[in-house]
C-alpha cells in the first residue's frame, strides 16, 4: 500500500490546519494586492477517488481555469488549483478592474493571465510555506503554469505517476471572499495535491503523525 493510501483522518486534520494557516497568509497578500479586505479559509480537506475528483470539477469535459505547478525540494509532487471559469472570470475582473475580461476570449489579456498566475503563486506559495514551517523541510513550488481547458486534459499531467500506485488524491477545498459582501461574491476553488509515490512519508514523520 502506498503512503497516499495510508493517509488517515488525523493526517487530513493536520493538512487542514496547515491549509488554514496558509490561507490566512494568502488572504493578507491578496488584501494588499487588491487594496481591500480579502478572507480565505479551508473548510475541508479530503481524500477522493479519481472519479470523485472529476465530479468535484464538474466532469472531465468541463472547461475550467487551472493553475499547475510542481512541488520540489525535500518532498515532491504536483499541485493543481482549479476554478470554474465563471468564478475565475469574476475574480480576475475584480483584480484588474476590467469587467469585460473573460477566459473564454480567443485572445486572452496578458494582464489577466499574469494576474491569475500571480494568484496561483500567492495561494500555492502560502500553503507550501506553512507546510515547510510546520515540518522544517525545504518545500517550494515551481513557477505556475496556466491552462484554460477541459479538466480531464489539465489534470492528466499529474495523474501519470500517481496512478501507478494509487487511485486517490488529496483535495484542499478553498473559499475566497471579500469581507462585507454576500456569498454571491465568494469564490470556491479546489487544490488537488498529487504527491509523488512515497514522498509524503517524510512529511508526516516530521509532523509527528506518521
């Protein structure tokens, strides 16, 4: 059995705590970037099957906005941040003050693409920084890549290695919202964490929950 399959509810609780610390750091950075109060939290971390992962994203053929990066250092793997295209549009429109921006356009605005990549940098960097602080390990993200495509096409890159030893992935549900506004402005995204085979052993040993 792989280390991914050995992950228990205790491990997920620890990852959720780390995720909320990372979310707090990311919210501070986004608030500074937007010059208004942004809040973030991680309501749930769970293990799901590949099929359930596809359903969370609306199906393998659903067009989404995806940020992809590799995790490098003392532990390696792949990380994806997936947003429904409508929510990604709304967030970037707010970020660059352009209510005409859309990821459905044939010719994407370079400013909008850069803003989405910066968001991916902030979110992934904050989460991995919190994980690194907790473990004392050197863990860092590569420069994120951006794709607007069917979810199945985006996620296939990270499934190649993990599918050899597991049919499950770690999902870090993430909510982003501006304080003082109703829930219609809340953005719900998913981090899909796909550790390389056996790479999480050292992390959970460092956390004391191996």
